[in-house]
C-alpha cells in the first residue's frame, strides 16, 4: 500500500492579498516535494481531492455560517473575520480542503492507501461551528473525524495538533465526547486564541479527552520532546485510537514569523516517526496528516517533503541550526509539563 498526497492546484485559488496564509505556501511545499524526488520512488501517489457537500460541512458547521461564507465569496470576497480574508473562489477552495480531508480518511480507512498527507489550504483548526477564526474557514480535521464517527462507525479517533497555536475550533467541537481524543501542544495561548490552557480537559462524557500542553514562548526542541514523551505518547497508548489525524502546523519553527516556540527542523521527523510507530502498533497504521499553519516558505519547501518521505517509510536526514534556548524558559516549561501531568493523571496513568 502506498502513501497518498492529496493536492490540487485549485488550492492556490483562495486569494488573501498581503497575508501570511498565502498560496505560495503550498507552491513552495510542492516544489520541495518535486525536488526531493519522493514522488518518483513508487511509494507516494498523488490523489485528487473532491469537494465536500453542504451536508458534509454541516457535520460540524451551522448552515447559516456556511451560507454566509458562500454569499461573501459570491459577492467578490471580503473579510469573514478580522484575520480571515476571502476571495471569489474561497468558498470552493475551502470546500475542496474539507472534502479532500474527508476523502483521505475514507481511503485510508478502507485500506486503499497506507496513510495520507493532505496538502490543502485554507487551514482549519481555528474554525468553529459558526465562525471563522485565525485564517481558517472550515475545520478540515474536525470534519474528517466526525465523518469517521458518524459515517464509518469509528469509536476512537485521535486528533493530535502540533500547530504552534491551540486549535480552539477542534477542541470546541469534541469537548463533550470521548469518541475523539484531542491533544494539542502549543505556545502560551494568552494572546491568541485565548483557549488551550491546562485546566481545559473536556466536559461530561468528554472529561479527560481534551489534553492541552501550553508551552512558554521560546520552549525549544528538548522540552517540546519531553512533553511529547511524558504526556502525549503515554496517553495515546492508553486511548488506543482506531484512527489518527494529525493537525500539522509547521509554524513552531524558529524562523516562522507568526509564533515563538523556537523549534528546529530536527523535532518534526522525530514526532512524525514516533506517531507513525504508535499508529502501526495500535491503529493499523491509519494516519492522515492535514496541513494547518506554517508560513516560512523556505521551511515549507523542506519540511513537507521530509514528512511525506517519513510517512512513505523512507529515512531522510535533516540539517538545521539549533536556536538558543533560555534556561529560565526551560525551567518554566518543566513546571508546566509537571502541572499537565498532575491534572491529566486524574484520567490517565502517567
Ligand atoms: Zn498556527
């Protein structure tokens, strides 16, 4: 079985003007993929995304919001939220991002592909049922998870969110259910999006199925990895998801202008390799990676190809500088990790 890369040039037609979430992000990622040769190794195939229907968007989003986005686009575009501009084609492009993600989980679920990377935009994890936020229009990962639950009868889906920002939209959708375990490691959310604090752990049936790890600005690779090893991996091992979705934002990179996690290129292969290993053991290898943020074009050129290679089972080496880490920040990150462990140990053995 092969790894699928879901991509369409149509994804470039969501025009945002002078904005970090611009079409060049995907163009850079695609040219990096072509340059790497990963498409010629016979292990990765290009797959065609399809549009999500209105009924599919309604798996999560309110009809009134869907129609609002459609109307603004039909009128030529504008702002649907203070940081989300749309153009004439944006509704269609966002539907193609959502539909591409649903199609990817479907085909991996059916065993047609080994796993899949959805190289789509706009991103999704800040989008809530009735509003856009943070460059996101429809919540691609959440829609795909809901599709697996409602239409495929999957009982346990993991959404692992490694974007530098908390996925407020995804958390909101699944806050009161145990059918989706939402784990997010992100930078201090006090400024944005103002959710994703340690004490947000879910409600009712969902208690313990939301795990937030808010690291301080400048946390860096070692503490990020520590949080991963001491919290994320043990909880996944106990939850035993049948399917894994990764909300893959690459904006934690130290050269990315929109966040401050100070991660280097070395951390990402490590994370993807460990998540693929755990998927092989407990989720029949079923894993779909969906692009979220990532705004440094040079890094996008490298890291998407690297991730795709790892998903196809090919070892790749990365080279990067290691940004300096302030020991005081490391100390603060250690304390936060211990605090998350203390709170989550009410639900998991840590
Ligand atoms: Zn982000």
